[in-house]
């Protein structure tokens, strides 16, 4: 399978899982507030994690499909994104002690995802320029 075909398959799997995630989040945020049972409400509130399992599955499948060079590049990108996110969240934790507003844990993944995306774009740009 060519690199382009692998990327197309990955994109379809990932975007399909993300579309399902958006639909489940929309449904859960509408349904959960009116629920009386705390247990059932908790289940509805965490239901978006089911499509996230599909996102994880798509990423893992893509990682297994690519060659060793791309695996190393992807691992490096994710490791740097995780380190930047850890540094940013630790820094903001100290800033909260200085009086800045507390942030939800929901902020962590978008920050990591944005850094991951930015690093992947930079890597792609650099590799196209070099060769």
C-alpha cells in the first residue's frame, strides 16, 4: 500500500470516528442535564469516550501500517507534543496560584492536539523543502 493510500485510509478512519464523537457529544450534552439518575447521567456524560476509543484504534492502526522511519517521526512528534503540553500545564498550574482562573482538564487534549498538529505540519514542510 502506498503512503498516499495509507494516509487516505487513516484520514477516513479518523474523521469517521471524530464525526461520531461530535454526534455523541451533541446528544449527550442535550440529554444529560435533564436526567435524574446520577448513575445513568454519569454513563451518558462519558458516552463520548466510546467514539474516542475508535479514534485511538484509528491512530494505532495507522501507526502499525507505516514504515519504521515514519513510526520514529510520529513517535518523536507525539513525544515533543506531550512534553510541551506537560510544560504548559505545569506553568499554568503555577499561574493559577498567582490568581489566574482555573482551567478545566478539557483544555489539555486540545493543547496537545494543536501542538502535535503544528509539529507534524512543520515536519512535513521541512521534508518537502529538503527533498
